[in-house]
């Protein structure tokens, strides 16, 4: 089959690039402006609302296989998750085998005997999109081949396979400049001509929210999440710690560029269903990517109910594209608010405490006159609460939330 001139040119460029030492390929030119300041740089136009999908890491880590991805794709359709908005099926680390004689990455033939192209075709045939993982260093966090020195080759290979999403990690990067490294892969993806959403997983070490708006579609704002309510666990953080890291970054999010507090742990067993509802509600009000990480074919009814709550999902996917923020805090009691298209607001009354607590949201917290009347709906009870003026209050369960939509 004849290749297009673009792909043929990319292949030549990739081979030339692969002959250079990795350090030389990423040495910043002292006379070149930082990529983020280049007026000619444009965003890729993807992720106008936060991306939604599923990723293998939180539940399965390196235990990935062709069968797992196929079964998950089928379950996303059968469970209604696809139709609720979860479109990307992303293989995380450990899918890679070795590079061929020309330096092109190949899949682990034992885990993926049919190859990545056939797997992507299977996912696409179910009305889903296909994602993959790599790393800006010489090796991935799981010790597989990274993309440093092979960015254009890898991007070309992904495009050939039909990849729609790249999660790009930050292990084994040495002294690499993060902005240059991520811009290089962004440019490589764009050069393929295929729309590929770019999810930057740099852990917030280099403050990507200050420079990545036209480079990535989302950027991690913290270390990895773990399936715990709070605390530091090795290199990972509990839910409330992640929330606190992400919260002050709200001014930097918007259509096409989102703060990413990491993937969802809903359904993985380390927290209660009440805590998982809080997890999902806070991610939605923070306009975070909603990337499920559970065992989809075997999820409980409670997990399914949380992940497919379309009223909560609608807050995350609101077209105005504003990240919600914490507007009031008193000890363990918090009020979060997010402006919505059409003049409404979403509210989360969040109780971090070990006992029930009454939490009140005053309209002044929303920068709305007390005389304004809102029609209020409880998004977890799925019922209308009538009209309210000036404030609204509720008793909130320990570690729980009450999530409300206010419509003018």
C-alpha cells in the first residue's frame, strides 16, 4: 500500500531523528524562545470539554493484555458508560515490546498477539476511541522503552495504528527540560495529521499550567492518586490531598486545556461508596478529565450508578468550561461552586469530618445578589428541591457531599 507523502516524509524525519543522541535532540537552543511563547504555536483544538474514558493503570497496573482491553471496550458499551460519555479506551504502561531495526516501537507480542492496529480497530468498531501510553524519558515508569529520541517515530507509529489519545509520562527523564520535551512530542503528534489528544503526566513538578496551554490538552497537577481518603502513601496521595493540590489552579483551566488531578479510583475498593461519590462530585465540579480506572466488566451496581450519573457528568462537561473552586471553608466543612452555561451554578457541599455536619451556601459566596431566586436540584437524589433565595443548607454525611444544580 502506498504511503501518503506526509507519512513518507515523517518516516524519513523519524529515522534521521533516531540517529541523533537523545540528549542532542532535546538540548534547548539558547537563541530559541520557549515553545509556550512562540506566537506561531496553536493548540490542537481537541478536548473542548474535559476528556472522558477509561485507563488500565489504577486497577491493573502492568497486567495489561489484548483480552483485557477488548473485554473493557465491550463492557463500556454494554454498561452504558460509552453512551454516558466515556469514549477513550487507554492502555497505560507495559504494552511495549522492543524497537525494530529501524527504531520503531513494537507491542509486546505475548500480551498483544494481534498487534495494536487490530486492537485499535476493535475499539473503534464499538464507537470508542483508542489511547496509548509513553514516556518523555528513555524508559517508561514500568521499565519499557520510552520515547526520548524517538518522538517523531513513535507519533508516526501511533498514527498508523489509529491512536486517538496519548498519555505521556515523566520517568527516566534526567535533566530534560519539561517544556521542550512535551512540546517536541506535541509537535510530533501534530505532524502526523491525525487528531491525537495529548494528556501530559508530568506530575506538576514544572508547573505546566503556566506554559502548556498550547502544548497539551491536560496536565497532571500532582503525584499519583491512590485509593485512599487521605495521606501520603509512598509516591502517591490520598483523595483529599489531591483535591487540595488541584484546587488553587482553577484560573488556568479552560476549553482545550485542563488541570488533571489524576484518574478516578471509583470502584477499586479502597474507599466507601460515600467517599467515591465525593470523589466523582469533586472531579466534576473541578472540570477534571473523567478517566475511570476500575474493572468495568465486574463493577458493582453502586459503582455503575456513580460513574454513569449523567447529571453530575453534565457539570463536568458544561460548555462554559470553567473549573469550579472552593468558595468557603470552615474546618472540615467546605462549599465549592462552578458557573454553568446559561447563568446557573453547580454547588458541592463537602464534609471532610467523621460526623454529619450542616453546611450552608450563601449566594454571596457565588457572587450573586441575595435577591436572586434559583430552582435547585439534588444531583445524587435526582429530585427537585424547589426554589431558593439567598442561601441553601443541607446536612452532609461524614466524608460525603451534597451536590446541587442551581438554575435561574
